[in-house]
């Protein structure tokens, strides 16, 4: 959703967010004022049904939501490799994916 030339994602009730993400296989860390969702995409080999012989560091996404009252507001998404941040994704990059995941 565009607002003032920028993409702004609608807030979602935070218990609903946790339920949706848990059912879809995300690892969830529910902290005092934020929710951290971790998504491990399948490797090319896993997606193709092949065995993986290349032992590269695992890449995964860390998606953060801020909690306020009973709502969760999207904060950021970072592509990680091991314990190292590879790239911070823009809202424009993650909006279609998050809307698909959240069913909006």
C-alpha cells in the first residue's frame, strides 16, 4: 500500500501474525515489544530434490515487527548468511511477499 510516495504495510493483530507465521514454518521469537520471524528458504538443491554437496553458509531472512498495543507493525527484513547480515531489504522488495504470506 502506498502512502505519501512510500510503501507502508498495514498493521496486523500480533497474535494473528504469530499464528500465521508459525503455521507457515517460520521460527518465531516473541519479545516484549517486537516479534522476530526467521525464514529459511530451501536451497536450490533442496527445491530441485537433489542432495546438497556444497556446504555453503545457510542463508535466511530475519523479519522484524514492532508491537504496539495488540498490533504488529512491519519494521525490517535482513538477509543473513550465518551470523552476518548480507542485505537489508527495502519495503518495496518485501511487500508482495509479506502480503502473500499473510494472505492480504
